[in-house]
């Protein structure tokens, strides 16, 4: 790149929201949220959307896609309000695959609207609402509706929204997390809707990955769109995971995973907050009960819990009320049961053999904005490489940094190799993108083995089953209370704690703290460095805020400068990434589709 090109790129990177043409009210609102400069996808998408272009935006997880469409959408609605024209249907429709995402988009948008002090109504429609609730919510109508395709289809079928009114009123249609809409089974719902979408309607399609599903949707909905692809996503395999996330793995036998995760958490070798993934709900309860005996408080999150409990757990975790969340993601082995609206649509497929209903519109991984998660731990490896990308995408969001640690057993070698090849690894070479975790020594693991195995034996299948049932009962009882309470006090998070003890047996006092004599000096040193680094990076629950506040100081990163084992390999992985990290090109491709 020559100097002129370099300068042009630098200038582009320095572009402010103001220069992108964003309304001063929105800029003030963003400033209040400590969002000061646009991310690369926002820089390119906002002006095009303001101009009224159809856009397909592909940018990696956590790159700020939500504001990339919300800001121009709100701005257009601020200025287009005309009291003489009365719409009979919403002007804008945002479709997302899950209820959790509905909730998240609504709260992001509503907080901007509130801060801007404009008259604009945005509502959320969910499949759990009755026809009369849907009608009441849509009365007006509101300018913006956020929902899932299935729910909109229910509204159309039941006459809650008239097709003719959609044709007359709809000006902007946004498909968020577009790569997932089809895999959630919404193809027919989307096809039914598109027949009513007027040609003049501006259509936007946002996604984290490119897939044949995105192509299908593009053909179905968009007319001659601008395709925005940040090179970090589309072109080079090595940048599928955000650059600010360091990836590590630990090879261990499946039966040794408990002692390894105990060592990581108890010896404080990973930074908080920590999001732990399991492939089954039973395993998440096994982990929770195991942790409890060592005085580690955690909460579980899965598709079986009532929706209000799930939203509350997310809010509490995001607010920093607890540090460890064990999530079972939606694509994993237990599958998901299709439950839909109360009006008995064809999507309701009951599976008798399953004891508990899992919510088909639950999505814990995809698109959910977990705030300030520093470490993602794959206690069990995901079943697909794409699942890995989405799990890891829960850390390192926007300008924050993060790390992931995957516990890989011999049985998981195949998927691990698949993940490495997706990231662009060459089988014969030393791992470039996922390095062995350098801070956990064999001695450290062995020092905890006796205690871990003893406690693991006490967490029997019956104990797991009982605590899972108990937790579900508690949450169902609480969910009604939560629903009512949140309507009156949306900001109150302390009503119910989700990290309470489930175990019938109180933890033995001697297991709460690891005595110094059990921890070898190298591990003590490693733990000290992690703590120091956390303090130096301002990574505490209170201070590790959004945007640039928690910005990474690479030179202070212990995972780059310290190694308890295998210093050469870890160093190599670290150095390579370090070199790559300086290459912070934010180019984009813009082309008209054929
Ligand atoms: N310009 C910005 N500066 C700093 N933080 C930002 C900026 N834009 C968005 N964020 C924050 O970054 C986080 C991630 O944004 P967002 O959820 O939009 O990512 P995403 O690209 O949609 O990710 P995913 O594909 O996982 O859904 C959010 O907490 C958001 O508030």
C-alpha cells in the first residue's frame, strides 16, 4: 500500500458518526452510552442505509451490526414522521430468529429513542402472545415492530395485521442474524411475508457468516443490493474469530475435564466474567453442583427455562451480579422442540419422549450480546465448527478483548481438527490460531485431583436430575412473578438471584479455599499475573465497560508473556497473532449483485 492509500485508509478509520451524517440527537445518545466512534461495519453501512439502498452486511460477531442498522433506521423515522399520512401497519419491521434477540434489539432501540426524546413507538411481538394481546400491542400502529418471522406470519394469518396495510405502510424490512433465520425453520414464514413486501420497501440483511442460506434470502427479498463484506469475515479464513480474542486449548481425557476446569477457575488462571458452554443441560447441572462444593457460584441458562427467567438471568449476568454462567446452546444434542403460538399452528410438534419442553425460539449463543465476558470456556466442544465461531463470538465484542479455552478430549479430536481447518490451520503445522493454554501446569492439575474426583463422585446422576427438576420448578414459579415485576420495574435486577445453591449438601469449608501448600510456585505466579493483568486492564465488573474503556494493552497480557508449560509453542502462537493484530485493515468490498 502506498502512502496516499494509507492516508486515505487512516482518514476513513477516523471518520466520526457526525461525518457519516448521523443525527446529532443520536450522537448525543451514543455518547451517553460511551460509544464515541463508529466500528468499520457502521462506517460503511450507515451512509448507504441513509441513502435508501438495499444492503447485505456481513461482519463478524460483535462488530456492531445492530447499531449499523438501528441508527439510520431511527434517523429516517425521526425525519419522516408526517401527521397527515396515517399508516395502518408499522413502517419498519425487524425480524430476528429468537426471542432473546427480540428483547435485546428492543432494549437497544428503546434506550436510544428514550435518550433522543422523540415520539416513536417500538414494540416487540412474540409467539407467546395471544391474538388479543397482539392486537392491543399493534394498536396505533407502532412505527417499528421487532419480532420473529413465525410470529408475523401468525399476525397475518389471524388478520391482526392486514396484508394490504403492509403493502401500503412498510418502508423498511430488516433481517437480523439472517444466516440463522432459515436454520430456525422460518423459510415458509418469510416466503409468505415477502409476497406482501412492496417493491419500494428498503431491505437490509445483516449476518455474521456467509452461507447458502444468506444467498437464498438475498434472492428472495433484496433488489440489487449493496454487498458489504468486511474482509475479516468473508475472504480470509484466519479472521473468522475477532482479532482481539485469543484462542487456547487444553487436551485432556473427558473424565479429567472437571479437574481441569476447577483448576482454571479456582486457581484464577482465567479472567472473569466467564461463560462456560456444555452440550447438554444435564452436564450444565453437573458442573453447577460440582462448582458449588468448591464455593464457586454459577447460574445455568438453557432452552428449558421459562422465557422471563432466561431474560432475567441474562440481565443479571450482564449487570455483573455473578461471574460464571453455564450455558447449553441451542444446536446441541438435546435438540429443540418446536413450540409456537397458542393458536395451534402447524409448527407445534410435540415429542412425547421428551420430559421438558424446549423453546424453539431460544437462542443463547447466536447474536446475544453478553456484556464484558472475558473468557469463554468450551467445557465440551460444540458439534459444528460454525457453533465454535458463534460461541467464541460471545467475548471480544466491539473494542473489548477476550480469550477462549477449549477442553478437548480424544473423542473430540475430529471436531477440533474441523474447527482448526475452518480457521485456516494446516494439519502439519504448529497451531497458529489456537495455542495450548500456557498457564495451567500438570502439577496444578494434580494438586486438585484428589478433591475434584472425590466431589465429582458425589455429584450423581440422581443429584443432577433432582437439581435440574428443582431449578425448573423454581424458575417456573418465579417466572410469573418476574414477568409482572419487570413490567413495573424494568431495571430491578435483585428480585431473584439465579446463582443460588441447588445442592442439598452444604459445601465442606475445607474445599472453599485451596491451601497455599497445594499450589506450586509456578501456578501461584501465573495466578498473580492474571490478577495483576486484570487490574491493569481495568477489567473489573464495575469498570470494564463498553467501547474503548476496556481496551486491550497487549504488552500487559499475561497469556502472551508468561508460560507455565510449553513456552516455545505458546510463544509462537502468541507472537504470530501479535504480528497479525497490528494489521488492522478495515477494507470493505462494495459491489452490485448481478
Ligand atoms: N461504535 C461502537 N463503539 C463501541 N461499542 C459498540 C459500538 N457499536 C456497538 N457497540 C457495542 O458492541 C457490542 C456488540 O455489538 P452488536 O451486538 O451489534 O454486534 P453484532 O455484530 O450484532 O454481533 P453478533 O453477530 O454476535 O450479533 C454491543 O455491546 C454494542 O453496544
